[in-house]
C-alpha cells in the first residue's frame, strides 16, 4: 500500500499536468463555441457569458478599482465642479475645461440604446498587428455585439481577416482619416482619445468650422474631416489614467520622457470595464531583433520605424496582456507568442 508521503509526492507531480488539462479544456471549449458562430449569420453564442463573466474576471485581477461603465465625457455631469481634476491631459482635464465645454455642447455623449441595453455584451478589440494577416477571422469578428477598431487601420480590402463591422473606433487627430465613412459603418462611434489640449482644439475647430491651427501635432491631422459629428464621442481620461497607473504601473515623473499606453491596450482596458466578454485579435509585435518585419496587417511600417518614434513600452504592455489572458479576463482569437 502506497504511503501517505509517496501519495503526496505523486500528487504534487501530477498537479502541473492537471492545471494544463484544465487550461486546455477551457480554451478548447471557448474556441469551439467561437468557431460554431463563425461563417454563419447567427450572432456570437451567448453561452460565453456564463464562462467569462466580466465581473468575476475583473475582480480576479486585483486592480483595486471600481468598474465604470459610462465611457464618454458628458456635459450634464459637471464633473470638473464635483470632482476637480488634479491632472492635465491625457490623464485628466485640468486646464482644458473651457475647451471641453465647447466640444461637449455640440456632441452626443451616450452609447446607442441597442448596445447599452444588452444583458450580455460580447466585445472584440481588433488590433492592427501583422499577426492577424491571413487569419480568416473576419466572419467571426463580425459576430460580436461590439467591435472596437484602432486609429486609421483600414477595413476595405482586408475584410476576410479583420471583418467589416465597426461599433467604435478609438482615434486621436494624428491618426484620424479625413473621411471616416470610407472605412467604417455609418453608425460607427468615433471616439476621440485626447492626449493633449491641441486634440480638443482640433475637434472644436472641426465642429465649429473655425480656422485650423496646425501647431502642436507630431503629424499634421486632417484639416477637413467629413465624418458625422453626431457620432463623435470623447473618452473619459479616467480610463487612460487607470490603464497607465493600475494596469501598466507607468510612473509619470517630471523630467522624464513621457511613456503613455497605446490606443490598443487602452481599448482593452475600456472593454474590460464595459463588456461581459472581451476577446482580442491582432495584438502582438515581432521580436525587436526583427527590425525589418512588418508590424501592421497593412502598410509598410516596421519594427525599426516604431522603435525610433515610439512613446510606448510595448514589452510592458505584452506582459500586461499576458496577465489578463492568464486570469481569463481576455481571450485571443488566434495563436500568439
């Protein structure tokens, strides 16, 4: 008869295999459900909500913050009076109150009712990474309730890999396309992520058809913007601050070169606050040793160009995504490193 000590030893040896089996079964079950919805006209299988409830996943991250589901700045909140912001953009609105007032006076600040009233929101964030090229994920991506896209990433010509449905597109002036309707659905919400006061000024000039001021941008933004102004929203800087402070733990010390979250990791954090199911595609960069490897599924940008002009810590963000994945808070739609 096996001794108690020997049984304990065997139990410890088997534990890694048991954990691997549980992880494999969970991933396989989720992947099977996802694939059952792909290539059909049916919406994404809502049974995913039972396995990946956002509240449980959120709590498991131990970020020690409260979930906020109101994504956009609103005029009727008068937040700068009740909660004086101590930080300027991109992490607060200190010093930009009057500019923001003018923008919010002529824009909508609500999520469409067909999204807001869903009992279970399935969301996918489509990153711009090369890894999604030739993935054939387009039909699956189109099944989610909310499809979030980033900056000026194109859709036309890439539908097989990235789909053609867009619910929200996160952008800033330098990443804006002069005619958003070319790459987006008519109902797409164009969500401005203001990194600096000039970003709000650019939007105000567009909204009020004022003379454009070109200074203050690292890349010239479009001087003519043909989007539907009723679809514009301004993301609450709260989310960028929490992404930097809680998720990435980026320090903001005076005198140091600023490092800000990418629009992609910000969108993931926002989705974790708002959605019941959070899946991602197109995230991940090639090794820094592969300087001439493309980094996007479109265009010709390489790791070399990104490393020369980046204010982001992509290695830190990769580690954060790994923590989110390990906790079950997010699920990749494709193999990744």
